[in-house]
C-alpha cells in the first residue's frame, strides 16, 4: 500500500492510497491535480472518501466522478448530495482489500468523520500536526471529545490531516512553551522540510502527544482557552 499526498490549492493535501493499479482518494477539493495524478500513474479510481462538507475538501468530486464513473463515493450525512454511501460512527466498509472504520469527529463541522484504515488515520480537519481545526460549529465539547478519542488510538497510528499547517502550529506551541525542547526541535525539523518543499506529514499519534498542545489539555475549559488563543495567533 502506497499513500501519497497530492498537493492542492495553497496548503491542502489530497491523500491517495494506491494498491496495485487501484486507488482511493481522500477529500479531493480540486479535480485537476487528482485526474493528472491518476493518469500519470495509470491508476483506476476505486473510490473517493470524504470527511466533511467544505469546498476545499469536496469541490473536485463531481468532475472526478464524471471522468471515473465506476468509482464509489463515501462520506458523512452532510455530504449526502455527493456520495453513493452515507457512513457514520461505527460503520465499516472495505476498499483495496482493507477495512475502513468510521469515527465521528465533530467540532470543525457538525457531521465531520474520520477513517481508520489499519494503522492509518485520515482525519480531514479534525486533527492537524501540532494543532486541530477551527471549531466553526462552536461545539467545543464535540471537538474536545474528538481529540480525546484520537488520544486513545495506538501511538504508532499514522495521521494524515488535510492541510500543511505544521509549521505555524509549532510556532504557536513554541510561543506558549518557549522552553519546551521537543517542540523547539520539531519546529527546526519542520522548517527544514518546508524549505525543501517536502511534506511534514504524515505524523503519528505518539508524536502528537508530545508536540500537540490540544492533545495535552486536561479540561474542556483549557481547550476552549487554547483554541481561542490559536485563533488569535
């Protein structure tokens, strides 16, 4: 199994899972970059999986399906106008010989979901490296509970967020904890990767427990305060 980031817009990642000549893509906000990649690699698109209904994650779906009408589209209820199968917390389905488990991960949007495939978590905008998504719903409790759910996953689970926000998130974390050597070292490493034009992702649950302040807060009140501080950073 190959998992490749297709870059879109200024900082989006459309994750492409490849097994043999078949592929599954996650949150294709832009069609052209996906279609070009599939053609270049001569891949058959088996499915599209969506985490939430924001245009930068769904905008390319219709054009891609028009070019690959045999592909199936999975997503939460809020994407029902785009999908063949609406999935929710506790559901499982099979693609590329792998089992996908659906996790409710609300907060960023009310219906946001994430997918766990083996030791690989595709989490859209629910979790970023060293951060989490803005709580557009104002349901901070839902977002906090989502992060607690992710914390219970095994440390070796690889995490595939939908955006390249690692550097700015670590700058925020370093501003909060300037003497934290783990965060400072991580920021240096990430800056080197960014300078080379290389992705800083995927990350892992274990790494995030060390550098992600949103996974370290112990109360909902602390989470709200931290999220508001990040919004203003």
